[in-house]
């Protein structure tokens, strides 16, 4: 066991224990997806309700937390986290709460289900304020988050995990936008797509250290199917799609020109890609590449949202 991994002795406070079980370090990517959705609503309509924006962000974070907790539960059931000796904590191999005896599988399942229940209640309230379409967005998001790892669908095990992440984070921006404008629009989809693809690369690169354990557990995602040598090019493809999309949307005037400032995250993505190309077959050397992938996605999301807001503010 890595000395930094959670233990019951170190987490005697139940509040801290349950908070850390949500893997809070990863929740920032949801914050930036919300920011893009709020920025698109502001860009089009010029107004954002601080109260509904705050509620949207809080419960989007809780939804992501619930997905993380349930993913830990289902990965404990299929055995992949227990078998994972190549993990890079805290990035891969799960939270280790079940494996290290901090929470029981039942406690984890109940906690995840409770988070989903709270999110559903909040979603109904927000839909009452903003419109019934939000129920469809929220239901789709929770279904994707559950089906990602839960049987019988286990979408990540069938090679659809990347699609789940891209669509899921797209829905967060669409939902945040919907609450503000009280209707559907194309702009949040256009604006969030490049960010969603870069967030997908966080999942993708995390699967390299987990590959051997996932294969043994029957999780046949693309890194398992292709093998480390060939799968590393998938990371490059996602980068090219993300930045290519952003440029194409600016050229076709679907996004304002200032959005191109988000291309300043390209060198960060390129650095992570170089590390992955070099160390794909040596998972213990991938921690810097994983960290850089998270930074690239976060910077990109922040810059896209800022560009939209600034363009509107100075129009």
C-alpha cells in the first residue's frame, strides 16, 4: 500500500472520510464544464442568475461525486481495483477506500445512491424553475454516470467509456446553460466540445496504469484492446479533435475569435502527449503526464468560458 493512500486510522472523522471518498481532486473538471455553460448563457442573453448558477454548480459537483463513489463500488465488485498493482494513487486504481477498509462496499453503495438521490431532488426543483427539459438532461447524465461501470451495461468495459465521458461533460454545460436561458440552444454544445474531449483524455491516459488489472477483470476498454503501444495514438487523436474543433468553430463564426486564447493550452497537451508516447509501456512513469493532462483540460475550460464572458462584456 502506498503511504499516501487512505486508511481508517488516518480518517477517524466520518465527515472527512465521506468527503474524501468522493475523490474531490477530480471534481474541478465539472466546475469548468459548468462555467462554460454559464458563459454561453451570458454570451447569448447577457444575464445569469447567481442563485440558480450556484445551485447548478453545487449539484453538478454532487452528481460527479456520486459517479465517482459508485464507480469505486462497481470496480470493487469486479475486482479490478483489488488486483491493480500498477496504480498511481490518487489518479488511478480508484480511491482505495474499500480496498483499505476505510468504507465497506455497502457503505460505499449507500453513499453513492444517496448522492444520486439528492441530485435528483435538486434537479426536480431546478426543472420547476427553468423548464422540464432539464429533467431529460439530468436523467441522461445520471444514467450515463451509472451505466459507465454498473452491470449489466458496464459501458467502459465495452469500449464506450470515452464516449460516456465526452457526452457526460457536454451535458453538464448544456444543463448549466439551460437553467439560465430556460430552453435548449446549440451554443453550449459547440463551446464545450473541445473541453469535453480534453477531459476524455484524462480518463484515457489513466487507463494505461490500470490496463493489466482491467484486462484481468474483463474491462475491455480501448487501451486494453489496442495495447499500450498502439493505444497511445488515441490520446493524440483526441487532442487533435479537440483543438481542431475549436479552430473550426471560430473559422465558421460559431464561436467568437477571442475563444482562440484557449489554444494556449496546446503546449501543455503536447507536453503530456510526449510523456505518454515515451512511457506508455511503463505505467509507473506516467504520473507527470496524467497531472499535465488534467492541467491542460482545466486551463482550456477556464479560457473558453472567460473568452465567451469577456466577448459579451466588451461587445
